[in-house]
């Protein structure tokens, strides 16, 4: 695909210093735009990881979203993202600042929302930042004022808990692309999610911080019920991309779970005192053995 390694390296260096003067941010945006243009006609061979780059996203999702933008039609250049914290690292911020899309972001922390509204760039873009704890009961009314009967271009659900249940309940709109965080620790084959709890908080649910969300297989099953196809996952093994079936084409295609699945390599496990233990691989699953999960294929709650 001939994506310049030097461009990637320069972008990484600038991204790690995003808080420096405005010219640094402008340079990062410029390099990101150059990478976006280079990837426009790319044909990924090994999955969406082939088109990744980072400007503001935590992982390589800026590149994936730009590639999708180039290869799908988006009549409504709008996005919605839940769980953005203070928006320093977010999957939609490059869309906002590079492509001038209109967006709605929400977070459960009022402090985070104040920081977003106080950012030096906030006034330059059509961004709505709301303080809200999103759950299955309020997701539709929270989105109603923004969508106004129209389908947004991209929806990213990342709440570290009830992601499956929130998407299941969403019926006020049909975004063209839905990005949902999946929990790779649950493995490739099990179609499971944590039981629904409107007050679910990852750090309180289990000390390891590994008990949250749903498996990729569970999300793929739900996607099929809602008219979406799995288009792939990022290489970090935490974000899955679903595209409405009516929009699939020769470039953006459906892939099976076994092909899309990427095991997460980041090591965020903690012990009972909150210290990082950096467990990896199958060791992480053993920490969660016996905790309750819902098997979405049967609807039954069982021990993991």
C-alpha cells in the first residue's frame, strides 16, 4: 500500500506531544491528512489493521475510519461517540477536526465534559458535549435531539460495560457504521456479555478491570439481528466495525468472526489493591472464571 513509514513515525512523535503549541497540533493534522489520502484507495489484505494510523485515537482507529469514509457513502456527515473521557484520545476527534463532521459526544464525568467545552478548539467545530451516563433505558432519548429522525454516519459505543445492551436497545436510528468495543479476554468462540446492570462500572464489577462488555461473537450475533455485517477489527483487539448490510461493496466486505478477531495485547489487569499485574493471554481468562455472563445464543446466565 506504500504508506510512508516516515509519515507514520512523525505522526507518532507529534501525537505523543499533542498538548504542545498549536503548530504541533496543526502538523499532526497535516500528517494525518496525508496518510488519509494515501489510504483512500487501499485494499487491505490482512484486515483493517492494514489501514491504521493514529492522530487522536488511542489505537489505529483514525486510519480505519478515514478508509471507511473514502469507501462508503455518508450523506449525513455526523458522528456520535459514548465514553470519550476528556476527548484527548477519541476515535471521532480526527473526523471533527480534519473533515469538519458534526458530532455528539457523551461521558459519565461532568469534569470531562467541562474540559471538552473549555478546549481551545471547541468553538471552531459543531460539537455537542453532554454529561450523561448512557444505559439501555436512556440511549434513545439521549440521541433523539441530535439525530432528529436522521441516521448518523458513525456511532462509537465504548462504555466499558453495557455496550451490548445499549446497542441492542438502540432503535431510534440506524447509523451507517457502528463501532463497538469488544472484550477479547472472553475469547473467539463464546457469544457472551456481562449481565445488564444500568449502574455497571468496570472497576467496581471486578478488581481485575477485565470483566466488562461482550465478546466479538456476541456482538456479531446482535449485528446480524440489526441488519449489520462485521467488517473487521482494529489490530489492538478492542474495537469491532459493523457496516449496514445495504452499504457493503466490493471494497468494504463482510468477514467472519474468526478472520476479524484480534486478541488484545495490552496488559491492563490489576490485583485487589489496584496495582497493575500485566497478565496476558489465557491467564487473563482464568482470573474471571466463575463470574456470571449471559450467553446471548440462549439468553441464559451462566458462570464463565
